[in-house]
C-alpha cells in the first residue's frame, strides 16, 4: 500500500504539539497560570473591578449572571495564578488585586515584542532594498 510522500520514518516523527503538551515547571508554569487566568473575560472583569480597590466576594459576583459558586471558581483560578489574594473576616471573604504577578507576563510580552519588531524591521529593510540583476 502506497503511503504517499511520507515514509514510515517520517510518519512516525510527526506529532501534534498541542496533544503532546508538556507541563511546565517554575517560572514557565507561573506564566502559564497568569495567561490562563487572563484568557477568560469574566476573570478580566473581576480584575478590573479589583483594580479599583479591595471588595467582598458578594460584591464581585453582583454584576455577573453566573452563580456565586461559579464566581468562586473564577476567584480560585485568579488566586492560584497569584493575581488575587483573599482575606477572611469571619464569614466575609475580602479580595484584593495582586498585580505583581502581571509584571512577569508584561516582561515576557515586552521581550517577545522586541524580538518580533526587530525581525519585522529587518524584513522591511530587506523588502525595501532594490534587487540586483
């Protein structure tokens, strides 16, 4: 049976990197947790509210049409990512923003931006140079 242009060896070396995703550790895991937490619009809205100052879980949940347990699950994701801290005063849970965790994400974005801007500038210079015949 003809397999087309792929040989047996080549077919065995092709894999889907998303399926074979490896868990990161240390700094990379922390960065993954921050970006994962920021990927959800509800969590971003919670962080925007917390940027105004500390508040209770009930006040955070008020503008959303989801249940209090669902909001609590979002808060746990933010807490695990280091973006939120909770203080308990009896039955009242007060949350506050921990923006320090975003600094590493901002540093990664700045580094990646500088890399790609440099590449794009070199590409633009290359494309602007006249061809020699």
